[in-house]
C-alpha cells in the first residue's frame, strides 16, 4: 500500500462508552487502523459503563443540543438491541419511557424546561402530563405511596427508558470486532507511559504498555473516564467523583414493574428480569479519593508540563479494595429519601451498596479536544454521569471533532461546547453545578472534606473524601448480612 493509501494508525486507550463508540465510528470511515487498549477485559468490571441499569432519558431541561443528540440515539439503541438479542439472547435496551416527578404540585425548573423544549421541538404527543395525584395513580398504581407522600405531580416521556449497560457495552464490543477493530487488554493493554518525540513532551508518538512493549501511532486518544486524571493534566477541567448506588430486593409481591423514574437527584428503575432487584442511585457532588500526583508514574513523567494541583482524585474500586461498600452518610441519605418517597422500599433488604465513578467536567459537559500542550494526543472524557445514553451515536460527533469538523445540534457547536477552553471560565461556573447541587450540610463539616486548593481549584466547594470523616464506608459485614437475609 502506498503512503497515500496508508490508513492512519489510531490508538484508543479505554474500552468504555466513549472509547467503543468512537472506535466504531472511526472504523466505519474506512481510513483508520484502530486499536483499543484497556487494562481489563471488556466490559471492564469497574468502569462506569458496566452496570445492570442506566437511564436513557431524552430530557435535558433547556440544553436542547443534548436533547437532540439523545433523540438521534434512539434508532441506534433499537438497532443495538436487535444485535444484543440476536447474539446474546437478551435485550440491552428497554423502551419503557421515563416518569419525572415534582412535589407538592410543583415541578422544578429542569422538568418545566424539558416539557417546554419537547413542545418546541414538536414532540408534544410524547409528553403525558399528570397534574393531580389521582391521575398519576390511575396510570401508574405502583406509585400510590409516593403520591401520598406529596409527589403528586409528574410527567411521562414516552421516549427513552433504560439500558442494561453491561450488555450494551458487550454488544458494541462485538460490533467493533466485526468491523475489524483490534483489542489489546489486560497486562498487554494497560497503559504505563505516553511516548513522546523528544524531551519537550510536545508531540505524542504512541504509548508504552505494562508488558514493556511500545506501540507507535499517528494519533493517541485517551478515553479513560474517571482514570483520566491519573494519566494527564487537564487544567482543572475534570475531577473523578464517586457516586452512590444501592440495590434493594423486593419480594415477589413487591416486584416493581413499569417505568424508569427520575427526581431530586435520585433515579430508580424497574425490577430487572434476572432476579427482580431494583437499582436506586443518586447524582450528586459525590466523594473524592485524593492521591498525590507525584506517586502516579504516568503523571510523574509529565510533571514539568502540568499546571494542575498536586493532588488529584482517582477511582478507588473493588478491583483494588474488594471490601469497599459506600459511605455511611450516603446510606443514611438513601434511607431517608426512600422513607420520604416510598417507605416500602426502605423495608426491602439492601443487597448491594457501592460507588460508581464519574468523570465530572467543570460544567457537566463532555470534554473532546486535542490536549493543548501535547500534539497528536486527544482527550475524550468528562462523561459527568450522562454519557452512556449516547453510546450508539456519540462516536460520530467525537470523530467529526477529531477530524476538525464541527457537528452542530440545535444551533449549538459541539466542538465549542466540548472544547478545552470553552465559553465560561472556571471562575464563572464556580458553585453552579446544576446537576451536582444536593450536597448535604454534614458533608461540609470542618476537617472532614478535602479542600478545593488540592482537588478542583476554582470551581467547587469542599467534598467529602472516601474513608475519611463523612466518607467513612459501611462495613462489609452489614452488606453480607443483608444479602444472607435476602438469600442472595
């Protein structure tokens, strides 16, 4: 093959949602030789995208660019579901619709803006409004208890639902392999070092893996999720946060069927087909796991080019800490919420309690950009807890940006929206994380949180640290006992 015909060699580090979707989009364009590296087999056991359920919502308040992307993803989800049923005999996408609650007759601004945006886009017929508790119960009798506790106004979006994200990733992985994409996993796929053309670190030419092998490329893309901060400096654009998740086990009489629901930072799902468990999770400011960047081998090699704080938060998962559960404060908060929302949930045994690691961006928007100090290195990260719903199609928009195109949705430039330096400085968004506003007063206790100067300078208040103060975890014995009682 002549140099003119030679395919550009692209190495993607990370085989999660962004990495796989991007790899598939690159392969379809026919001009790239794509290789995906990951430290574990795919689906990676502790990745954010590996889960029993994830919400696939179309609703984004006033952010119609994301709403448009979500609507575009629906045909892709249906196609992915057909593939998962064909190859694995199970559905990865359940189009149940999504029910959004308000309380005491009032919606929040997110719900109001979402309803209006759908009407403006011509989807009024997809929104079913319930302005009385009686109308909610008539349509969704399983929420009678919630209505009696003041959650007496709601709307149902007939579009969307939930996905078995582990199965979705497994299916996308299969499609990638069928498209000719190579995968290197385990020790041979674990990134240990970025390779540069010279000591200035200005140009990336490949990667080195933990087995000592060097892999050269025309382009290296980091799709490393919450682990990104352990690899490269991001100028305080990103932080890894631990978000809390519980599973409760109902009896056969309590099995919860129907729609996904979303309210007040919490969201829940129907009983899953395999064993009936129900997942409930919260999207909040989260918890940190601060580590001195000088102890991280990859970051240490780039110390002279870094501008970020000395400490960074990186994931702490059951891969290295198998006895981890979730913070005691978070469990108390979940139990309080369940008591307020549907007390019957509080009576169900909690058979799983864990954290899920998000890679939060400064403004909740994705980060898709070439690194400003390292040529040929792109960073695709900042999922901020809402990336998986775009799995079937997000790669196309990412590849457009990598190829210097500008995908536009709802009149918004995604290239600018997801840029490294984007509208709204760090200082301008300080304290305005709309989807991360449920920090409790207890989490602000003196000497119980990590200071902003060490973690996310300029745009966040103190956050609790795992296994310190309000981040102290529930003993594993508590979870083990609950599982035994539920015969799990």
